C-alpha cells in the first residue's frame, strides 16, 4: 500500500497533480498496489485529488477514513469537548471553525480565507450541538497558540501546521491509526506500506509505515521521522520515488 499526504507532497504548489504522478498512481493500482491519500483536509480534498483516483482516503488527519463509501475508521469529538476553546477563541477575535460532513461551522467567512471550500455556516459556538471531526483556528501569532494550549480539552491534541493553522482533534485521530485500520481491512502488513509526507502531521505516519519518505521540501523534523528523502513536490518527488523503488 502507498499512502500519500496531499498539500506539499502529492500536490504541487499550485494544488495540481502532475501527469507523471497520475501515471505513477494508475500504474501502481494496475499492479494491485493500493493507493490512498491521508490529508488534514475534509471534503474539500476532492477539489484537488479526485477520489476515483484512489483506493481509499483518510481525512482530517485521521479522524475519518473511507474505502469507497465504506467508513473504516472514525474518531470524532463531542462539541462539549471543545466548546470552551471555541468560545474563548471567538471572544478573542480569532478566526475559528469546526468541521462535520464537509461543512465548516465558523465565526468568519470561510470562503474568503479558503476559496475552495464551498460549504460553510457562520455560527454561534455557544449553541452549536454536533459531533465534530476537527476544530481549527488561524494561528498567526504566538498568542493564538497559547490560547489553544490553555483550553486544550482532555482526550484531544493540537497540531500547528506550517500554514499557520492550529488543528485540534481527538487523541486517536492520527494518520498512523487510520492507515493501520485500512491496512487491516485489506490484510496488508505494516512493512508493506510506504508513506509520503512533508508537514508535522505526517510524522507519526512516516514513523509507523514500513518506509517513510519525506519530501525535499518537508520540515526538518519530518525528515528526521523519515527513512529517506525524495525530491520536492514541485519536482515530481513522489512519482520519481515510485518509479525507481516500486515500479522498477
């Protein structure tokens, strides 16, 4: 099985998948190798990586995972778990949202920040009553990080990504555990999995899989978690590594 992150890994900086990478994916699948993506994105991922190209998909850093329409893994949070954080962030004027079933429930106009997200509802976090896949806050200053850390609920964790986004999720909503669930479904052994990534939320996945491949453009701490490094996302690093080490 091959697992790849999207942004900064499979996707180029312009958010496209190169023809070379598309060919590598299709060639692997033709050989019976499962190819899945594992992203921090929710439903917006399909705008960049059409799901029909893949055998399975992991969303929200591992909060949910599907094979086709079949739900394989799910680790959601009750809104009460994160309500204090959401209210505190809102009162501090921080752009904040939670996601569920492809909809952003937010205190700001989401499409102005992320034009590719079509569905959002401006909401009052004090009244919202749903299970959530992920809570997010725009973390452009140290003060936001401090607030998120201060109000971190029990049974959850935070990831601060390179694009100034603080993401709060269920403690078991991690890419490695979702990958393990999909591998078990297909009876694939851990050492038969290759994973690609570039950001901090990929580190556990790179450590877990038989071979972890960090992109040349990855953060240094992600490269430390990997077994090897391939060329950058803008230089077809994913495709070249697959061609040389799998398809060859």
